[in-house]
């Protein structure tokens, strides 16, 4: 199991015909699942998502599930687990 931080934000230009509702539903569903914690970014549009995945294919599926993924900006950061 690997943990990643995914930060996504819409582009700075207007996204008049973008499927915003589908994007929001994607992140609400992720937040309700046991594999992710989703946080809206304060003061900005977009989300910070902590996700647990088994492999890179599962990570790709999380990102690809966003209906606005083709126009949003993403940063994906691999996180190491902290151990005592």
C-alpha cells in the first residue's frame, strides 16, 4: 500500500462548459470511500486528496475518474509512511 498526496486545481481561465458537477461528485465519492481523504483547498478552487493505493494503476484510476482531469493542473507527491 502506498500513500500519495494529490493536489488538483482548475486552470486559471474560465471553464464555462466544464463538467464541474461531475468533478465535485468524484471527490465526494472518494471522500466517502475508505481509500481517500479529500480536503477542499481553502481560498482556492481545487482539492488536496490523501489516497492509499496498491499500485500505480490504482493511482491512475483515481486521477482519471475526475471528469475535469483533462483541463486541471495536478501535482502528485509520493509520501512515505512514518514509523516509530
